[in-house]
């Protein structure tokens, strides 16, 4: 998978493009994954699995 360069106007087969929507989506997904991992860890501590 390649990230589209701003200077590359010829090809359109890129999935990820350097724009605000892609950056927001990637940041949002990363935050959600971190929250899910934290919740799983807190659940493990609460039920004395760790």
C-alpha cells in the first residue's frame, strides 16, 4: 500500500491520501484502539487476572 504524494497527480490508485480526512481517520482509529487496550487492561486488573 502506498501513500499518495501531493506532487503525484497522475496516479489515482492510492488508498491512503495525504489530506485532512485521512489524517483525522487514522488519528481517530489510533485513539479508539488505545482506549480499548486501556479498558481491557483495567478489566484484567479489576478481576485480578494480572
